[in-house]
C-alpha cells in the first residue's frame, strides 16, 4: 500500500512511465512474515526498470566494523558495527553516508537523494572523512528483479514512505520500524502497535 508521495518521480524506463522509489523507505507490513524482511525498514538505493536494490536499516549485527574494515570504524555513526543489509551478497559491503552540508560531491561518492549517498569502500577513509557527517556499513543487500518489487507493493507487503535524512543513521536503529509508522499518523500509525506474534495477544 504505497503512500501518496508528492516527491515520487516518474521515469520513462523503457516500459512506459514507471514510478521510481529511489531514496524512499520500504516498511514491511506486519503480515510480511519472510524472516529476511519481517519488521524491516529498507532504504532503496536504486529502483529502475530492471529491478531495485536497497539495504535494511534496522538490523545491526554484533560484528565490529574494525574487524572487517580497519580504519572505517572512526567514521561510523552510532553503533560501530556492521548492519545486515539483506539476504543477497552477504560477502559484499555497502557504505551509506551523508555528506556534510555544502559538499556537492567527490570521488567515490554516489548521491542517492539529498546529501545521502553511497561510498566506495576502496577509498582511503582518512582522505574523505572530513567530507562526511554520518557513515554506516552494511553487509549484503536486498534485491528485486524487474517488476518484483512493484508486485510485492501491490500485494500489500510494503508501505512506501519518504525517507528523512536521519533515518539511515539512528543511534537506536531497532526503533526505526515503529518510528516511521508512527510519524505517518492516522490508521498507519496504529500499525506500529501490531504485536509481533498476534497469536500470543
């Protein structure tokens, strides 16, 4: 059930006019019981005609960034741990960062929306750290083939909402699912109180 978002853009992606949700949040409805995505919030890094790619924002792991990417831990915001970005490409790492105000772009930075984008982790962190305000690193990602995400949204698996610049970098990411739902107001906000297991209620 996508929200009515005035900032949503339409792109001619070769299959007619398609809504692009790049830079938006996918918020799992309580009825989505897939263990990979149950009560998750996904930040979409790309959404085109051939599919979509994003990272789960609210699943921190117990693995420190320093154990996997020495040097990057000094830039990482909030818990200095890796986040479980999704079930695809578990051996890969994606860095999401927010550039400081006034920084238009630099080598290794790919803008997604506003000042938020991805960082090429092959770059030396000490050389780009002064350009970044917040940094978070994910192992794995969430991916959808052509038309797959649109089908899941139409079936009622996901809400689609605008993202706030702070969403990918909260110090308590476990609260993000309820937080995003509550700020929508109305009946959508009530979904935040849906019990994890309704059979126990």
